[in-house]
């Protein structure tokens, strides 16, 4: 299933801001902390996880045109016995030995999970790493651009739904909420989140989105 929400910003207009985004100083921990559950705040400090030897992974924050408007793709993961079951995330996953770098990991995983051909993705820049304590992963997000609307082919083994998030909706502060959730490490906790359609986006994905949002808003 694909979710579509009306948007206003033309993709060609958004592209004009890319050089400015590349030259911005990333807000990093400041932005991550705004969307972090209180219990996760200590884990944002690199000193917290430096001795944990975290596994490396990468995700792709892919913007593309749809009906001439700028959109960002998210996915809903399949249910499985794991800490990220059924969560909303970016396409991405763990680094493999054949990946030349983490940008290549993000591109490969985007192809494997949602079918976007690697040659169609222009990797613009890395964003700030974020540590995920339950799975001991250190995630590297990358901003990417596809100049044409992708023909998404979700991998049924990993992806149950593709979510298309228009840029205007993403930048609207009204989708930022506080909600109670049951997690893999707490029976009930209050967390900041993005409400995207009927989906609640929280945790590491929300923290990455927060840095992306603040960086884009700083150049508009």
C-alpha cells in the first residue's frame, strides 16, 4: 500500500536549496535530542557507546518528484521477532563486506528493500550518526536525490508498506506529537514522534528526521 498526502513545494524548487543544505552545519545532537525519549538522551553522547563496538549500518533519506512535488520515502517494516518489528524507518540496513563505504550500504539497501536502482540515486551528503542501544547499531544517514519518480518495488520479506511523505507535510510542525507507546524495553513510555498519516514515527528514525527537518528549514 502507498500513502499519498497533498504537497505544495515543487521538486525543482527544492533542488535549488541542495547546495545550501550541503554547506550547512548540521545540528546533530541538538536536533536528535528534540525527538529522543528521555531515557535515550544519555545514549546520544558518543562516549556512551564508544566501548560497545557497535555494528555499522546506513539509511537513505531519499527525496524524489511525485506529481512535480518533493517527496521523501519511508517504509514500514514487516512484523518479526526483533526490536524493530513493524516500525517506520528509512530504507537501509547493516553494512556488508562488499560495500565500499557506508554510502554504498545505504544505496544497496535502498535497492534491496524498495527497488530503487542505484544509478538513479545521487548521494548528496552524510548526516550525523545515531546510536541504537537495543540493537547496538551505529546508523549513518545519507541524503539522496532521485531526479525521476522511482517505481518502488517493496521487498515482501522486509517491507509491508511504502510511505510517501511530501516535503511540505514533513516541515509542518503540527505533525510533531507526544504519545505513549509500548516498546521492546519499556511497557509504557511517553515519546516525541512524527504523526505521518496513521503512522507514528519515533525513536531513531524520528531523531534522524529531526536533524533533516532542522537543516532544511535553516535554508528556506
